[in-house]
């Protein structure tokens, strides 16, 4: 034998994630949660979590690449929709692979059928012809504006979701804001600390840093007050907390059968974390693959292939949140819509207005909100795209006001210079 | 009189910025010739000899030296044929099509693995470090995503032929090489961009596709505030109609399977006809039948109809624009100097760009010999990207690498899979983009595994890791989902059941390689730690997070 068998030397191996370290890890986690006060550090967040009033939360799902909102919630009552999209329009309600009718005028893409029950039970709403007033058709600028919350202003340093958290008085714990993914997105950049965890099952795998001896050695290097040291300490605290919650759950998860798709895997993990950690106030995840310039497809095809796991994941999130669904609002946003007419390659190019999805117990759903501008040539934006009649900040402000119980002054801090209310989304959140 | 300490800082600075940090012996080599001379050498990579052994090992990667068409014929066409044959036999049942093509798809994975290994091998071992930095820089500037369709076989050759040879020449040449490369035309959909009503307009090739035209201005040349309008995007899209790929028709066998992509099944022009030779093996094909020959008003220029020359003229205009000079100078200065680079320097670089007709080497020289470059406040001021962190760690240890999986797996875990950026803007290189709590945990876990000799870097290359004579399956390098889902972990390499194999780095040697340049707190922490944790602490130190 030239080299060692993998399990012959696990206890002294620094690099490998050993069964011992995992058991120790879970044991430690159990002790900590048994004490009732979990990892009380320099932040007073654990104490906050005991306050039952603070549990309303907001989940934002960003569809990067500009999802084609006209095929997500399609105006099937408008002949112009079918005229403009000879090969990619979704068939009318009742046709095979046709739209799921919502209100006699709009229909839902059939790949989103898993969300039909949320629509029927009144916890799913849409805001159509919604978006950013900035005219850019650059993905990157438009995403930037939608995440900074200040369309047209590039100098904004932080993201609106971070400002929303910071607008809540008091100190903020390391897991109040949670991002799923290896980097922290623009929307969560800012003063309030943000925890992030890897996507997929890698999020639950132990790493060398989970071992106390290694952690202790690095603690000495990152004791300062510079940004890297702060990221280090936030990472250490958040990882301990999140991993102990996931590890507890793993024990009952029966080996953790993989989900039917990767997105559900992540939404399921998010639901578990929210259920176990009442301090999580905002969470964020992003999905790519919506930039359908070619071969977009109709009821089946590229867009449908992306919508299906999204719909399944969101339905699964709603289910697994259990009672916490009543305190959670989930927003699905995208930087802009796509051209009304399909292009020469069976796809759509960068457009303007889009549809925003609003889901959760507090939502007064079963309704398509907004002011529909229509698809006649004169009502299109620059004669090619769905116009915007509702600024994207309006429905978010409504969620912050009625669900997160923000004052107008707090909302102004989240969206400085936001437009006056159009009244288009009145009643979106139950009061 | 320059102090010893300032000299040492300058030596480390050029090694960190013109390359991916010191390897054992580099510090002494630069000290011997002086940092200024090192900069001049690196600006002329052709003057730096490459060890024959390295050249030989790079040349063993066969697929990065193949033409796009040869790659298509060897690795993609058999999959299409198998798909076609299965469809003819058992209909369009997805499961049987998947089964029928499985082995061929696994066979295809070697193409991406070779691209990744050839890149990392030269970044880690190559003496022409600035060339390696610039190759990564320009690839990222003209980013394509290897997980998208045919770019799975074309990404390596795109970098090898359209990027690497042009990293320090005229920007116009580099721009032209990318604009003509099938990997770019496929990635940004221009291969389908068609003049409406043109003789070749039908099926999926029926009209204008703005995607490439927009990104060509927004990302590749002028920059998002570079003064173009939506009308310019549309005009440029018209100018670029017909710029695309050769059509692989001709064989009955291809039939419907290929027709979904290529509706024109004329015998001439196909990949393996005599005419293909005239098209060239580059894989670029201009389809006059789908081109819009009418005059276009583009950025206040009138561009008259003369086939492919219209596009060349548009590229000339873009490459010589002051907006492009500013955009590129800013990006270079942001990479080499600071996240928020000094404006005066950017402006001098842009002037040099315009004065030299866009010569990249001249712009680099202005920057690398500037007072700003040597300003101590910018030394060690750039937070390394995951790519830079991983490559610099391996360089510092000097460990010979034969198995690259743990390296690209770590980059994937840190959110920067090589060739796995889905969007055309490429990866950021600022601290803001990469410093986050989870990243610190993952970086330090990597530093611990590498520093304690627990990564299987010296294991045999994949094909030779046979167990009882059975060949293992080639794992996917760049997943189609862009690498968001991490399959790698520091514990075990699923392709290798045996334990890690590498020589643990010697902490004293490692410290010397890095010029013994540590803050008192790092030095104390290293001293106070058990011997096997010293190398991990050095690689995981705050100073090594930066360059």
C-alpha cells in the first residue's frame, strides 16, 4: 500500500472533515441549545430572538437575467399578446398545456401549476406592469438599481434589503440577514451584518474551520477591527449557529434524500433555518438563466424548464415554513421585462415592464394588482415593451409598512426619494 | 536612500501585481535584478524563456490546440448523431436519449478539464506571469460561459487563440479575434442574428438579435455610459447580421437533429465540405444571405453596405473611441492599482491608449511605471479574488500539482468557478465582491488543508488513477448550472478513494518565499502555534488575503 486508506488517520488529519469532528460538532450544538441562550456574543441578538413580537420576515428571490413576465402572467384576454408572439405565446386556458387562468384576463404559465394552491387560498398575488423607472436595458445596471433601491443613482453604496434591516432599531445579530450563495449580493451590502451559506448540500458539509483547535489558532490572527477580521468573526459565529441548526435537523432528516431539484434543496434548507432560528428577518437567494434571447419556448422549452423548479421550490418553501408562513412575505423580482414581440430567433430581447410576485400568509392574494397599460402599440414603452405603471418600490414599501410594520420614516431610509403612492397596490397586505 | 523594508515591499508588490505572488526563489530573483527591470521583462514576455518541461506538459493538452471545427467533429457531432439515431429508433423519449449519449457526453468532459488545467498550470508555474495575469484579465473582460451549449468544447480554444496571443498587442486585434470567434458568437447569440426579410431568413433565423451588439458596446468597448443609444444598439445589430458559425449540413444522418440549430442544409458551406477549407478552420462564417446590406447610422458615422467590412468598420470605430480608452484604462487600473483607482492615472493611461492606436503594452507600461503604482498606500491594498487566492497559495508552497480538482473545486466553492461565470460581465475583482463571512471560513479551510498537506494535489492525473484496471469516469468540470452547486469538499475527492497525497509545506521555507513579511500579530500567532498549524496560518494570514 503506497498511501494511507482514507479512514486510517482521520483524527489527526487537519484537512479532512472527520466523523469525530462532526459528532463533536453536533454534541456541542446540543449543549448550546440546551442552555437556552445560544452563543451569546458581543451582539445582543439571542435575547432579541426571545421576543415573540419580532418574527415577521421577508424573503427576496431575484431572477437574474430578466424573466419574461408576459409569459409568467400572460394577458390571455388580449389578442395583441398572441399576435406578437406567434411561436412562444402560451395557449389559452383550457387548451392542452394552456395557461392556468387567474382572473379571466391573466393566466399563469402552466409550469407554475405547483403555485396554483397558493393562488386559490389567497396567499399569492402579482403586481403587473411593475418595474424600475430607469430606462436602462443593461442587465447589470438594472440589477444594480433594483438592488440599491435607487434607480438612476449609481453612487448608492448599500442595498435596500440591508437598509431595511438596519432601519429596525437595536443591534443586529449575525444571522438576521441570510444570503444563500457563496457571495453577498449588492442588495444585502451595507452596515448590518449578513450571513451567507453555500448553495446545495455543500452548505451542510463540515470544513476544517469547524474544528476548535484550528478556529482558536485563526482567532489570534483576526482579532482586529478591520473589515477582514469582522467578516471572519461574523463568519465564525454565523457558521456555528447555522451549522448547529442544520446538524440538529439532519439527525431527523433520515439521511437527507436529495430534493427533486437543486432549488428545492435550497428552499427546503431555508425553511428549516427559518423554523429553527426566529432571529432571521430577511433572506435572499438568486436564480439565473432567464435571459431567453433564443428558443424561449412556450408551455414547454427553456423558460418552462426554469419556471418549473422555481414554482416547485416556492411551493415547497410555503409548505415547509408551516406556521411561519403566516409571518413571511416572499417577493420574486427581476431587473426588467422582455420585448412584447418575439424576436427572429424564437426568443425575446431586453424590455421594460415586468411582473412582481408577492406570496405569503400576510398577502391578500388571489389578485393581479397594478394598473394594466395594455399592449396596443400606443401604450407600449418606446413602442416595444410593456410599460411600467407601478414603481417596483411601491409594493415593497407596502410590504415594509403593513407587514414589517415600518413607519414612513423607516421606509424613507430604505427607499430615499421614492415616488408617491399611485394607489395601484392598495390592500396588497392584510392589515 | 531607500530602506531595506521599502525595497522588500517593492519586490513583493511587483510579484503580487504583475503575477500571482511569489514562488520559492522568486523573491531573490527579483531582488537580484531589481523591480524595475522585472517590470520591463514582464512587459516583453517573448523575452522570458519557458522551461521545456512546462511547454511539453502544456502541449500534451491536445484539445486546446484543436480548431473549433475539429473539436465539433470529434466531440459534439457524435452526440448529435447518437441523439438522432435514438430518436429515429425510440422516439423523443428523453431518458433513452440521455442513456444513448451518456458515454459520449462523459468523453466530451476532457475538453473542459484540459482547458482548466492548461490555464492553472501556466498560472502556477509559468515564468511569464504578467502574460498569465493578462490572459485571465482579458478572458474575464470578454467572458464566455463554458456551461452554455457548444461553449463547453470551445472555451479553451477561445482563450488559446482569441485571447492569449493578443493580451499585450493592439486592442483592435484582440477585439477582432473575439468578434470572429464562434465561441463568442454562440455565447452572445449573434450566430442567429439575421436581417429580417433577407434571403436566408427563416425558422429560428428570422430577425434581429440585439444581445451581442449591446454587450459589445456596454462591456467590451465603450462602457455602459459610453454615449450610445438604443438606436445604436439596433444599428450595430444590423451591421453584425450574418456573423456566425459555419453550417454543418450535408449528411442525411444529421437531418432533423441538426436542423433544429441549422435550418440550412445546403451542401456547400458545411463543416466537412471542400468549401469549409475556404471558410477556414477558425469556425467563423459570414452568411451573406442573412446580412443586412443597407447603410446604417452608427454612433454618428454612416456605415455603407459592404458585407463583412461593415462590421470591421464598426469595430474600428469602437476600438478607437475615447470612451473605450477610458473604460479599458479604468478596468486595468482597478485590477492593478486599487478598487477605486486614481483618476489622474486612468486619464494618462487613456491618453496613451489613444496616442498609440490602442496598444495594450504601452498602456500597461504607463501604469506600471507610474508613481501611483509604486505608492506605498496601494501596496497590499487589493483583496485577492478566489482565483488569485488559490493560485497564489499553491505558488507560495511550491508544491508540484498533478491533480487540479481540489483547486478548481475550491474556486467553485468560493463562488468563482473557472470558466463558470454565466453572465457576460465576468467576475469583479474588488474586495466588496469577494469579502464575506462564509468566504473567510472557506478560504481558511482551504489554507488549512493545503498548509497541512491534506489536499490530494500530487495524486496521479485522473486517467491513471485506475483502481484494479478499471478506468474511472471523467467528472464534469464546469457544470451547466454555472457552478452554483458545489460538489467539492475538503474532506475527500470523490474520484479518489485513497487519502490525500502531497508533501506538507515547510513553514520556514514558506515564510522565506514570502519575504518574511508579516505583521507582528501574524508573526506572534505563527510562533505560538503548533508546528503543523504554522503553514496554514501563514497562508490564512490577513496579509496573504491581499496582494
